[in-house]
C-alpha cells in the first residue's frame, strides 16, 4: 500500500474527521489516479485511507479513518447500504430522491439519484471512477433495480483529470421519465437535464412555495431561472392565478410548458419567456410591473470562495431588482447554490439589496437542501444550498 506523509501540523483537519487532503498539505508520497493510499501525519501516525488524485488540488479524499478497514468492493457495498438505509428515516414525498451524496455519505465524489425504477450516477472523483464497476454492481444489488445511467459530465470532473462520460452503465431504456413529487408530477430527461436530470434538492422548497401560494392567495407570480418549471407547477398547484417564468434555455422552457400541461393546469395561467433574467427584471421595473411572489433560484455564481466577491455583486443585483418588483406584503423566495457563498454572507447580500431598493422585509424562514442532500457535522461543505423567504413589509 502506498503512503503519503503530511507536513507538520497539517493533520488537524483529518483528526477532526474532515475527508479532504489538499496538495499543499502533503510533504511526500503519491500514487496512481484513484489508488488507495495510507495517509500519515508528519510523525508517521496513521490518519486515514484515501483515494489519491494526482491532478486535483484535493489530492486525497478519505474512504475511512479506521486503520483496520480494508478498502474493497465489500466495504463500498456496505457503505452504500448504510447510505440508502438512511434515506428511510427522512420524510421524502417523492419517488425521486438522492441515495448517495458524496462525502456526506462516506463515498467521496459519488452522486446517485433515483427516479422511480431508474438510477442516475455521477462519478466525479478519481476514487469513484476507479471503483465504478464495483459501485455500479453494488447499487443495483442494494436497490433491486436493473437500470443505471451515468451522468459524469459535470465540470468538476475535469479538475480530477477525468474526461466526461455519459450513457447506460447497466440496463437500458428511455431517458425521458416522469417523477411524482408531493401532489404533482414532473417530467425530465436524465440524458439532457442539469445535474442528473433534475434539481431534487429543491423538493421541500417547492412544497413550501405551494403552501404559501395556498395560504396567501398569490395572484401574480414571477419564477426566475425557472429551468423545467418546478416552482411554476408548485405555485399553480397552490392556486396561484398566474405565473410568469423566465429562463435562457429554450428546451428547458418547453419542458416547463409540458409540465404545466402534465398536471392539468390551463395554459393561460402560465407565460414563459426565453430571455435573460437580469434584463427582464430591469424591463419589468421600467414597465411598472409588480408581483406578489417572486422566486430567484439562479445557477451557481460562485463555485468557490475565490469567486465570492464577483458573485456577491450578481446576487445583490438580482435581489435588488426583485425587491423593487415585489408588492408590499409580497413574498420573495431567494436562493444561492454557490458553495463559495456562506449563509451569513448570503443574508448580508440580500439585506444590502433590500437597502438599495429602499425595501425592508421580514425573514419568514431559512431554506436549505432537502434532507436527502445532507450536510454532516464533519463536512460543512455539504451545505451548498441556502435560501431565505422574505415577506416585504407593507
């Protein structure tokens, strides 16, 4: 077994059970991509078994902190079984759910979502890639399913020195699927959609938005960065009179329009704009339009903390414009999925946007990813999605 030795003092994060070892922490040692290495402190103390990645700044990702543990197919199968079993403790009102959430479930770089009878996996690290075959077999064995599609085309994979890979790993069939979520259905394509085909992490936020629509009687809703219309369908399911949805992807808007029809809502209750959100918000402001509910769910503006300053300006601008368009007493659901934007910083950005817009509001709730996208005690980086529900003061 190959060994990497850390620099003096660089063992502290591993002693706190954090699963990453950065290149700058390593004094000596190396291995092939995905190969299991023994990680030792500068004094030679065992710290962890990890998958080595010669191309990434995260040079090693921990499989286990137990020196007696053997990293092999049975270990991976047992870890998968624990991850899948844990989902039974969560209240998930959908047949679409995340079964494996990377480091939070002890499987660094592995993402697995289930859509009914189909699994979709992303192998995003050298370790997950090296064990792909064993992980695929274990996933089918643990779930009893026969179909597994690979969506290893996220940009983070290139940081590991890995080429994109997509297609059926096990079984085959149509890639267009329909999932049940709460009281509605949503169509998706696992071969073409974002991530593994859909944003399952916003499941509970969509339910919450429907609840607000039902309780407050939304008349004019604006859904920005609507993608395939999850929040649009939720608003209509909650009784909203009309929803305007904006996205810059024509195919996503076609899917959103189809999802409205799939749930039996009248086409006249929803408008779809293939346009830039920022420009649209500015035009609405010039036109004097207003809404009593707005959703801002933009793409990742800051993948790392290094991008935070530029991203903060972008988040502030769209929130400032949204506040100006929001009716007194109206509700803003605003989100950031950027790992480089901490919840405290996001709160400050939204507060600054409100100040510039001359608007104050009550923070009704703080939102986060659905429970099947967990953050653990030892891995706070799992908290990437954060949101605020703000009710504009009358």
